C-alpha cells in the first residue's frame, strides 16, 4: 500500500511540475508578444495622478492597451535611494506576469554620498500568475516579501488592480 501511495504522489507531483512548466512557457510567450506589439496605444500618468505623495525623483505610470483591453502597465518611481520599476502584464483582463526591479544608487566611498547618476540592479522579481493565483516566482536580491507574514499573491493582485483602474479611468477621459 505504501509503495502504491508513494508512486501516485510522485506521478501527481510530476504532472503538476509539467503543467507549471508549460504555464510559465505560455506566460513568457504572451509577455514577449505584448512587448513586441507595436500597435498598442500608450497613455502616461504623472506622479500626481497616481501617487499620494511626490517621490524625490518623480514617477510615471504608463499603460499600454489595444481597444478596451489593457495589456501592460509600467510604473517607474524615483526614490531617494534608487529607482523602482514594476511591469504588470495582462491577458483577457487578468494578471499573468509581474516584473519588479530595484536599481540602487551607487555609494561613492570617497565622497561618502550616493551617486545619483549611477545605479546598480539590486533586486529582480518575476511573478507568474494563472487564474489569479501565483503559480511561481523567482527573485534575486532582498525583496519586500521576505517577511513570512506578507502574501505576495494578494499584494501583487491588489497593486495590479489599482494601477489597472487608474489606466482605465484615464482611457475613459481621453476617449
């Protein structure tokens, strides 16, 4: 009986792994198609249109859409210690992928100040979604989800929904 249960468990976990791998391949293919689509229309919101406060280096939210469907949203925020970038990708109005990057200002030891003209990538996060579920993620560097009490799935879905709502509202205004 034990051998049968072990064999079934291994079969199911292998099947899920293959399904997950195919999902990720499909998501990657979709975000490449979105990035290569030159027919997408673009709209830009400045920091005062999407942030509660003005960051040190400013900010910008850019939406890319086709017809009524938002396909991609990019936020760039210039903070005092570096630049934060988020890219949200959508298929059929659902979040499929989030790319997150933080570029820290390089510290000049001789002058003992941060160089505002030079950054280094200190964090990269890639988050894959299917049916509003985080199916996989990969990160390098320290990130905001290191605390065990933080749910990256819920936070990313909420952030994507909020930025999507802002872009949708702006789309209605410009039409």
